[in-house]
C-alpha cells in the first residue's frame, strides 16, 4: 500500500475574492506540478487510483492537474479535514492512515503544514537520517516541502516508511 503526500503547487499572491483559501495555482505552480507528475510516471510505480485534496482552491487545482496528467479515472475528493488547521495533528494522521490502508494507491494534496505533519506523524518512530549505504526503509523525510513537492510512503511491516521524495532539492532528500 502506498500513499503519496503532495504540497500544492505555487499559488498566486492574490485571489478573486480576497480570501487566502481562494488563491489559484500560478503558472509556475502548474509547471512544477506537471514536472513532478512526469517524474512520478517515470518511476513506473503502481498507478494512483484515488486522489483526495484539501478544499483550498490551489490544492484542488493541483490535485485535478495531477489526476489528469496521471490518467486517474476518478474525481478528486475534497476532504475538509485536510484544510489548514482543520483538525488536530494526530487526528489528521489517523484519517490518512485509514485512507492509506483502505485505498492501495492514493494521492493526497494539501497545504505544506498538513503534508509535513501527516508525513512525520505517519512515519514516527521510524524516521531516520539518510545513509547512502542503506535501502529505502532507511530514507528520511526531506527538510521541508517546496510547492509541488511530494513524498511517497509505503506500508511495510505494519509501519509507514518513506519510499522517495520528488520535487525537493537533492541535498534535502
């Protein structure tokens, strides 16, 4: 089982309504998300089967773009709990662990804070420092998730473990 957590793409500085939640993806954000989608496809992993997203406009647009580029036949599912500070961190982790166990290959798009909280919460206590001589079970989470970046987590031996990260600088992987 795999869950892919993605920080939404770079957004515009303003929104048509003046509300932060309504800020759309910027053109540069679309380009980054497209690049990360190509990298994900090039890995040849099992296909994403489900896409869920924060209700933020930029998250939904990122999720819809990823869905289209990856050829996922399902609609993007907005999940209010993925919105900024919509629930307690461990509640968010619990929700995503349940989703990850029930849907074999899921993409989750949200704001950076929620992606980082979920990734660290799901991988604890197994997050380790990177050691080039070790296998994928020993990878660590990147230091931050720039817009469009993602991390793939796999369920192994009853624990979520970092598989790989895309869209982050090489020195942070």
